[in-house]
C-alpha cells in the first residue's frame, strides 16, 4: 500500500458522553458513554434493534437526516463537541467516514474511479490532488486495476471495497462501518475484513465496526455488546466471548470454537474459557489429550 504519511491522516480522539437518542417518544439510547482508542479496532455487537446503528450514526451526525430523531449528549472529536448546531457537519463527515451495509447505496457513478473521486471533488480540490487521492485509495483497497470498470460489473465484496475507497479518498481519521459484510458471500466478507484490518494497521485509522458475525468481532481489539439501548459488556474479545451464557441470553452467538470449548467445559474437560481462535482451540484440546 502507499506510504501512510502521504495518504490517510492518522487517527484522532473520538468519544461519546452520556448519549441519549429519542425517536419521538421512544428512548433508543440511554446515557451511553464510550471512548474509542486512537488507532484501535472496535466491534459493536448486539441483537437487532438494540441501538447499534443508532449509536454509530451519532458519531458523524447521520441521525440528523432522520425526521423526529433527537440526540442529547456530547460527541467529542479532537477535544471539540461536534454535537452542536454550529458544527460544520460536512467537515465532521470528512473526518469520520461511514460505510453502509449495502454498497449500492453508496456508489454514485458509472465508473469506479469517478465514484471514488466524488468526495474529493466536492471538497473543491485541484484535479492533481483528486487524482492522487483516487489512485492512493484504490491501491489501498487493492482495486486500482479496476479503476475503469463499471461498478455493476463487480462482485459484492469488490463493490464494498470501492465504497471504502470512496471514504479513504476523503482522508478520514476514523471509519465507522454498519454491517459492511452482511450482504456478502464468505469470499466477499473475507476480502472486506482483510481491507479493514490493513487500513487499521497501515494507516492507523480508528475503526468502529458493527457486525453480526462473531468471528469478525473476535478479530477486533475490543468488543462492545449492546442490549436495549445500553452497554452490556465492553472488554477484549477473549473476555467478552467467555460470557457464553450471558451472550446466549440476549440471543447472540459466540465464535464456533468458543462454543465448542464451552460445551467441552460443561462435560468437565478443563479448557480455558477465553479461547476464541481455532488454532488456540486445537492446541488446548491436544494438550488436554496428552
């Protein structure tokens, strides 16, 4: 990938403080406070309707677009409360880019490179700067060779990588992704997750990701579990997924290897409840058999 110093800017401080969200009389989020580590990867999970997407939209004021939605509390970005009427929302969404579940809802042009150029063009950048950003973004997501293709000729995973490239071209410091792999086949999900991990490692971009796939959540630095508009668990993946019964009680799964370890522990086999990777699971089982 291109040199991070010449591409995307480094990640920035982002936090939510006592966030309450109302849809009319419905209280969707209740005093939610979260700080996001600069350059970290956070997975946000929970049952449908628990408030995950509502919270994610707070981070770059996308809830402003929903009639009847009211957001109270502070969203701090670089030490500034951006949940204020005076906030430059366009500038905020440049810093905190959002990728949606369906890439077709985010692709606006008939040629890949034109779609990626859409954001930088709206910033009023000179043509040479736009060209540089488009090329850097497409190379970063491994789609440079498809720059002259029509998006409708691409697979679902490729389309989602183009949508991510469009955000990268805006040079964000944080990317929030609302179930970006939900509509993809296993190959597409693997492509997108590989791209997300690369962006985090190579560019230091802060990543906040909603997913229903527990194996994806297990790859994060941190997992936050939401239920009924509140934070239920917030810890390292190994610790969160060790609470198998608590997760099942709210209708969530755990990684398959964690489920296997849980069942074996129920049979009296002394395995570590914090196992979340297949390799660690195999090693632990083999050691127990020795």
